[in-house]
């Protein structure tokens, strides 16, 4: 039954927690594969958390990490409201173990519209396989990328539950077929991710593998896959 609690390991970008969760919470945290993720679940009752592990401390602690949250009730897109955002924080070193955002659609019958430029925009209500390419809109962005207003602002995690960064743009890159995500990484660099490398899109973007740093052609500026020896657009030798 969904009301029964089971002790599960929930992974975050900076560690994990062991918590008693319901079947419904497990379904939210399951973005594909055997692992459960903390970000899609949101805020847990600290009393349900038995212990946690901090990657920075490289140590496991009894009890719950500190949970800090706020309720902005901010309209971030048409028919989408950011109800709450928060962090799970190590009580010893202050590192962030996981982040989450809870959204609401005022009208469930309507789709989410275009995001406001200054805020994180639309997400899908349920995690599902990478969707079809969206329709383009005109906006300025990274040079060489035709951008869309879509999943911009969502947190991106790799297959090991490590935070990669935040989606900056989604679009079509000249010289490549298909859609790419432009991700602002946590180290300040930029990565491009092919659409087929995305495992799930829900409250977060989950990758099938680690995102790699961009390899930009010095001749034409096209961003290529890190393994490319020649530019996919102009043929310039990269390595």
C-alpha cells in the first residue's frame, strides 16, 4: 500500500540519505534504473531520515541533515507556480547534499506556457522518456545555437546523481542533426548534451552518462563532441 513506509537510499548530488518513504514517494524518486533520487521527492520529514552520507566529509552521520526551504509561490511560467524550493545540508561542513523544487499547475487541463525570462521555467509533471523536439522561438543565446523556450532552468544530474549544472538553452546546433542542451556547469564552464543522451526529463534532467565539456572549433566556432577529431561543420582538424 502507498501508505506503508520502507527504508530506502535516496541519492543527491552531494551525498545520500537513508529515509523511510512511501510507495508514492518511491515512484517520484525513480527516474529510471535501480537508484532513487531525492530531488524529485522534495521535502521529507526529518524524523523519517535515519542517517545520511556527505560526499565532502566522506562520512556517514546518524540522523537527518539540515533542511532549509522557502515558499516563494512565484509564477515562473504561464500556468506554472514555484511553490517551494529547498536544500538538504550537511550539519557538519555545510555542503549541499541535494536540492529540490516543487511546482504546481493552477489549471491541470492547460499546458505550461512560455517561461518568464528571469526564472526557472516549465517542467513536466511526470518523468518520461526524452520528448520530441519543441517548436523554436526567436531569442538570443549562445552563438551558433538556435534556441527554444523549454526546459531552461532545470537542474541537470548525471547517472551517478552528481549535479552537472543548469539547463541554459535547448536548440539545434549547426553541423549536427537533432537537438542539444546547453548546460551551465557547476565549475563555470559550458557543456552541450545531445538529446539522445538524456535518460529522463521530469522535475530534473537525468542524463544517461556524464556530460562532457564542449570542444569548440577554433575556425568556425561550432561546438563538437569531446571525442571529435575533426569539426563536424567545417572539417577543421581539432586534435
